[in-house]
């Protein structure tokens, strides 16, 4: 772990979906990966907002998008986007064939109404 930034580039992602939604049977819109420990949580538009919950419970300030083709970071402490950061342990996103929102079998038909704005 880099003690200056709290980033552990060797920490693998906790899975291919939001760990907390998977545990509770929920669903997510987009995914974020903690740069400190690899925990994958759902974004703030998702009903559970688990990535922010992880930050609040652990103090780990940086997440990276866990969406295919995206590599930006969000800094919760500074409340700003960081266009770049260190390469994290693979994989860098959920599988490309995994739907968003997901997982497909748990997303309600009226999912767009449940998004947080």
C-alpha cells in the first residue's frame, strides 16, 4: 500500500458486482472500486449507494470506475474527479457482457424510477 495516498495497486477487486447488493439481493446501476482495498460497490445513482457507504465506514477516499472503458477516479475527501491514477490490479472493470444495470435477474422493470439523482 502507498501510505501517502492510501492506494493499494495490488488489491484485487472484491468481485464482478457490488458486494453489498449481492449480499442483500439488491441491484446496481454502475460500479465503483475502492482503490485502497478493492471493495466493489454501487454508485450514488444506485438504490444502495454502497460505494459511498464503504467510504463512510472505512475512510478509504478513492474509488475508480469499475465500468468497461472507464478509468477515472473519484476522491470522496476532496469531492472531485481525478482523471487518472495508478493502474490497479486486474480486472479493471466488470465483464463487458454484464449488463448495466445489473444483475439482469434482479433489476426491476421500472428501474429508472428507482435511480437516485
